[in-house]
């Protein structure tokens, strides 16, 4: 188990959560026009209403932060550099997606990014599994949601060739 003190662990949890919610804020900055854009484009019949995304992502960012913290607290960044770098890489791909889709409206690039994101999440889960199984399991809903989001992204891109 961890040799980190309780205050250090608490600070670490706050840090990982802050990082994940900072990425959420970066995505939100790209999504200022998302509500009107999402309502104007053609969507598949199975697309959820726009209001669903905020609550889902809030829960997912929180679980991502806790998952990273669970790995980090088992020896810090130095002990688990590889898994935590994978986590940071997938977090970066996550941040870029909102910009590609909502702000820049690059359909193909957003599809490619979300496929890369899916691969990075799966790799992060595998790496986390070797360190702390609970951390990997906390990322499972995220992977499932990104699977759904990738299918939705692809469908919307194909249905809106002039808008994306």
C-alpha cells in the first residue's frame, strides 16, 4: 500500500480531480455554442437530448480523477509513470475532441480523435489494472460512454456533410 501520508493523499486526490475538471473546463470553453449547434444539426433517432451530456460528463470526470488518484497513491508518479502518462495522454485527446467537433467543426478529425481516445482509454485501463484494479473498473463507464459517443460522432458527421 501507499507510503504517502493522509494529507499528501488528500492533496493528491484534490489535484487529480482539479486536473480532470480543468480538462472539462477546456472542453466547455469550446462548447459555448454546443446547445444551438447540437439542436440545429441532423441527428440519429437514438441521439440523447443535449441536456444529458453535462451530468454524464461531470460524473465521468470525477471517476477519472479518482481512478488516477488510486494509481498515483500507490507510490506516486515516479512509481507508476507509464500508466499515469497514458492517463494524461487520453485526457489530452479528450480535451481536443470538443474543439474539433464544436468549435472547429472538423467532423473527420473529431471521429479520428475519438477513436484515438477510445484506444487510449482502453490502454489506460489495462495499465491501471496491473496497478489497482478498482482504478481500471472506475474507467469502464467512461469507455462505454466514449464508445457510444464515437458511434454518435460518426453518425452525426455522416448525416451532416456540410456542417462538419
